[in-house]
C-alpha cells in the first residue's frame, strides 16, 4: 500500500469509528471493512494499531479492548472529511445505519472511562431500555479509581438510575 492509500484507509477508519458513536473494538471496525470489501482483516488490524499508537484513538482504561476517537482524531476527520470518496461514505453510512437499527432492537447499558489528560479521566455511561428511551452521561473525574467506581455502579444500577432520572425530568414544576 502506498502512502496515499494508507492515508485514505486511515481516514475511512476514523469515519467508521465516528459513525459507531459509542466506544468500539478493533473487531467492530474489521467487520465493516471486510463486509464492504475495502481491506482484509490483517491490513485493518495494522492500520488500527497505527491509529492507536498515533493517539488518534484512545483505549478505555476500564476495558483496553474498547476505544474512542481522541480530540486529535476528531479534528483530523473534520479537516479531511471532504476528501473521502462519496461512494465509500454512502457504503459506510448504509452499513452503520443497519448496525444502528440492529442495536436499537436491543436493550443494553455500557460504561467506559478514558484518560484524557494528567489527572483527568472521562467517564461515559450509556443505557437504552426496551422502549427505546436512552440516556448518555459523560463525566470527568480526577482519578481512575473514581471513574472505575462510577462505571461499576452504573453496570449494576443503570436501569434504576435511568428510571429515576427520567422520573425526575418528567416532574412538572408546581412552584
């Protein structure tokens, strides 16, 4: 692969990762590339590792297998978004839409945390119930241990927390 193709494929990877919205695994990205016949799994894995090493994606502190786009990754994608081939964009958007529809059929919760700076951790909490109500919370903590406690409690009590938040938000002010 020449340098131009490598850049193009890395940009497509960032586009896919951005479209996945929540945190993703290498397998998520590999599945899309292989299904769309853009690259083989081995090449995708190599490029994924390069994006991770370059800091354009960062791994979760809770689950090293899961990653998110870093702010540099988002900036890079935004800077070069117009250079992505529209045919590739359409293929990817269609696949992401199919995946979102499948995910929407499921109820689930997730939590992860990522080191974003010295003494700064970003914690992401997500829950979707069977009726389709969703809640996404993004918090910043000063320590990994705080983030880990928050994630553990979210994993245990997401349904109850989501229900309480929705209840409180629906209370009409009688004051």
